[in-house]
């Protein structure tokens, strides 16, 4: 064969290889684009990455809850797949896990920034966030309506973005804001919001979504004054998942007016989580409620004083057998539907007073067995705490107490202090904690309120 022919033959082979290689590469890219959503549907599972928080994801009375969690469930349902949640440590960890392929989608308010635009497709649930001043709303104090009114005011804030914004705002105003940096690791942003509500501090700073959720616990808060520019935040997927992103966008657009979305919004950001309470029914007749006979009937099954059971019911429902909580707990004893069913309450009977009390007593008895090592009088505190939070968070608090040199078998001033710390990232991410974030102040107050009322009942009402 001539030299020229050999050269042409080699060039032809090379060209053919290039064409085949390009076709393979093109096919691989096309396959990836086509498959990013289909693979999820074929697997039957959507793996969602999120963070523990009061607005995104947490476990309450053994049930997965949180606004972002519920939206993720709704999106997974629209795809016809099951939801699996993976929790990251922080936003940076969320993104790293997503890019490493450990999840399909981030369901959390990830700030939309240039830093990640080459790696992420922002999609699905999108919100506008901004920082606001949290202040009390009361007749005696006129709420601040303009940032210039912050001059001369005492604002308590955690280190980080809130502190940074206040420092910049102080410079913009020419100084005069009294900024108090709260460096105590055991105090969270939500703790500071609680302190504002209680009048212990005058002002703090929070993101609008967290502040809005807290107004459902503390209706005396004013969150109208914004101190930062708006920041877009959104769900996100990897750049190689455009079809998943498109599905999330389409779902979000269609879902925003759905009953499910509306119900989730109301549950976390509108429905009051405070229960109105009334006094003893009749002190003269020695009656706590209309259900005293039922409390007397079932309390002996768990060796409880019936007045303690009545105090629990008062805290849970104010003796309203028709009550439904923000979380979906029902009836006189406010059992979650799954718990009520597991305790033998017939479907449709969740609001029947006797069924509710009977099931609650059964649940208390089962819970008490988990704390068999604790003396009966002390055990009551742990059972009450578990009734409110779910046993997992109490076990976490016990583990933290032991780690930090406190008595894991004593509630008051020991384990109760660590249930409080379960809302703090440093503690709920500790390896000894298995159940993540929890708003522990509710459980802390729950146990104290019920036991204190029980002592009052004992003084005023005969056994």
C-alpha cells in the first residue's frame, strides 16, 4: 500500500473514532439529562437533604414534622415516590452532600448567591427572607417603626449575620445603637425571642420566617420592622438534574394554592400554639372538671393520683374533648393519631373522652416502663416530659446530662436543663443525641406547670 493511502486510511480511522466517541459522549450526556428524574422514579425514592430547625425538620412525639419536611412530602407524592430525609450539619454541609450525590434535592432555604450558581440549580420552594427586629407589642410601649428609632436602644443578638448587620446599620446611622453580643452557647435565637416576649430583654434580631413562627407561641410579639435587604432563598438540585429542577418548579407553581400547602402554612405560621386555660370547675363541689369520674376510674391502672391525670388533661386540652392541636393531636388527652390508634382507640373515636383517657393511661404505662430504673415519684417527671416531646428527646437529654456530669435519673435542675438545650445546634448535633432539634422550652414548662398545678389540686380538692 502506498504511503499516501496509509495516511488517508489512518486519518479515516481517527475520524471515525472521533465521531463514535462524540456520539457516545453525546449519548452519555443525553442519557444523564433524560435519566435524572426517571432514575428517581425508578428507584421509588426521593432523598431530600435538610437541616434540623423549628421551621424545616424536627421530630415531635415520635412523628416527623416541619414545614420543609411537609413540602418535601407533598413533592415526593407528586412524583409518585417515597420520601427519605437526610439531615446535614449546616448549609455548607447540605451543598457538599448534594454535590457528592448523597441526596437528590435540598429542601431548605438556601441563599441564592453567585458562589453556587455554577454548581446548583435553584428551584422549587422559593422565599424572600430578611432580618427583622423582634419587639413586644403592648399598650404601654409604642413599637419601633423606623430603623432610626434604634438609636439609644438595647438590642441583644447572637454572633454571626445578625450581629454583622446590626454593626453595619449602626455605622450607617452614625452610631448610637446599644448592641449586646450574647456569646453564651446555651442561648439560641429562639431563646432571645422568648425573653423579648417575657419582657426580660427589649429587642433582638431574627429571620422573618423564624420570627413569624414564634408569633404563634407568643402573640404579644411585633415583627414588622425590617433591618436588612431582601434575600432570595430556595430549594436546590445539582446542575446535572435539570428535569428534577423543572419538576420541582412545576410542582411549586401548582402546589402553592393547594389545600395541603395551605394547611402546612397555617400549621407552622398561623395557628396559635398557646392553649387557653380556665380555672377549677367548682371548688365548692370539689370538682376539677366534668371528667373527674373518668380520671378516678383509670388513674389507678398506672398508680397515679387522679388529680395528676386531671392536671395533665388540663394542660393538654383545657378539658376540651373536641380540641385539635397545631400538630394534629386530638381529644381530651391530645394523643397523636398514630399513638391513639396504637393504643386501641377505634377510628373516629379520638374525641371520645373515655377512649382518650383510657388510651392515654395505656400510653403512660408503656412509657413508664422505659424509666423503670427511676424511683416512682421522680419517674413521673420523665413520663410527663416524654408525653409532651416523645421519648426520644428525653433519652437524648438524659444522655447529655450524663455526658456533662449531671444525674441522668433526676429531672429537676438536671435532665430538664438539657431538654432546654435541645434547641441549640451545639447540643442537638452532639453524637449522643439521636433525635436532633427540639424546642425544649415547651417540655420544660410542661412538666413544671403540670406538677405545680397538681400540688394546688391536692391542697384544694379531695382525693
